């Protein structure tokens, strides 16, 4: 008999088809909440502490009580076990909303809705080998909440669809100030004249993958510098990577129909190996 998928919702492990939230939950009505997505292997979630800290910081900034129960790593291991994922690569997602709270503005969410999902994840092996084609998204981003992983994610999904409709894999997001921010699903890392850079800005999501990879590379004598980045900086780069918590690092082969001079999937592979080492879990 096929194993039933479970979620952890508001303190309970529940079969997915039985999980319920209120139709007046503010996450549903307004996208009033936050989420984070993590990678798990062999029952361990990578960089769990860092993801929880970022998620809690967003909740604090917008007056949503953070469920302390989420600090227990055994909760995640149990959900992975229930879903038969202890021997598989999994995507673990935490979602928190303000809950069923009436009123406009941002009333304090003392009883948030919180859900943890765990599903099998299939890494994009073709992308690792052949790289991604990127296109620049022509509609500028200018939201002060871009540095939070908000449930208001429609802009990012719109950008991704824009890329797909043009035969590309991913979209580059550019701000109203004309500077490159990130992609619809990840952080940009690029190399130019032997140095590594990442876009700088106050409206960027604090990337957990970039943070951890920077620490690893620093120990190996490779520094990553933050700089305000124009699209032409990427196009004229020697090589470009896209980072996020599930894919790790994917090499880029093309930007706006411009073939990059260096396509080094071996460096991206090495970055993933470093990231997914057993010493990198909490």
C-alpha cells in the first residue's frame, strides 16, 4: 500500500489530504506570511539553523509570533521518516502566516498558522551538466519587502514564466534603479578577471546558500565581493552561477542570447560537493 504523505501543521502530523486551514487565513487572503525551502539528505536538513533565523527575523519584522516548536530538529527528521524520505533527497518547506486574524494593517499574529512540508526532490542533473540559459526580466522590481521570502511570490513566478515562454530556464531580476538583483529563484555569483562577485543591494534576499558557500570558499582562499551589478557586468563575465538551497549551484551558459566565454560545470559541481558535505548540517 502506498504511503500517505503527511505534513506538520499547527503542532500536529496530519495526512496531507486531511490538512486544513481557515478560508479567512491571512496567508490565503493577502499572502500575509513567509516561507523558506531547504534541502535534506539522510534525514538531516542542511543549514536548518540559518533558515530558521532568517524566517524568524522576517516574522519579527512583521509582527508574527514565531512557533518555537520549529526549533526542534527532531520534528523535521520525524516528518521525513513518516514520508519515507530518510534515504532520499528531499525538499523541506516551512510556511508561516499571520493566521485567522481580522483587521487591516498588520495586527499582531499571536496565533500563526504554520506548516512543514517534506517531499522527494529530484536534482536537475541536466542543468548541472549543460547549464542554464538566462534572460533579463523587463519589468523592474521595486518592493521594500524583497529582502524577505514573502508568500507574495507572484512577481517571481511571473518572471520565471516570462523566461520559460522565451525558451530560457530562469529570469534575471533587475531593480527600478537599473541594477541586477537576483534571479527568480536564486542568488547570482559571477567571476570576472579572476575575482568572484555577487550583486549588492539592500533589497536582496539574504541568501543562506551564498552565506555558507562564502564561508567555505574563504577557507580555500577565494573571496566573494559584493558590488552593484549592471546586466552588462554579467554578460561580460567569465562565468556565472545561480545558487539556491535546493539546487546548490547551477552554471550559466547563456544570458540574453550571449554565450558566456567560460562554461565551467566542474566548479559548480565542486561547490555543490562542498555545500552538501556532512559537516554542513545542523
